[in-house]
């Protein structure tokens, strides 16, 4: 359900339209990336910060904390796949979760010499 996350958010509640950019800067923080609505919980949204990378961090927010959202651009990959990049403004003081995938490995040998007496 990633077609247009701005429309999805707007269906749940009407987003405030900010005509005064200074007011928006005082009330919210912008994040830019590829959006995706949580499949099991429509009250959450993910933002993939670097959508052209095969790894990297993504953020999770509650949709109720979205103050404003706007389309920035559409990006196309070499295989023809296209996706939207949005700027999403999150209310200051809200709680977000930053997730960064990694591969679980044993690095004890790498650090072994540093911890010897």
C-alpha cells in the first residue's frame, strides 16, 4: 500500500495545510525518504532514508504525529521500477524508532587483542 502515502494519511485524518513556513519549522522536523505504511497497523508509517541503497536505516512514526507531507520527486530505477520520495514533517516531541538492519556476526577475534591485559 505504498502508492501514495500522503493520500493514505489524509484518508485517516485531514492534514493541516501550513501557509506560513516559519510556523511549520517551529512545530515539526522534516524527514525525506521513501514512505511505506505499516501492513499490520495503519497507524504507523515507515520512511526509508536512502531508498536507492540495498541497506541502511529506516524510521517508524505514528501517522497521528505527521503534521504535513509533500511529494518531493519520483525516482526510477534501471529496471523501470518507480517510487515516490516524500518530505514528511513530524511533530516535535514525538517518539520515532530508528531501525538499521545488520548482519549478525562474531567479531570477537577482531577485538580480542584490544581487550587483553
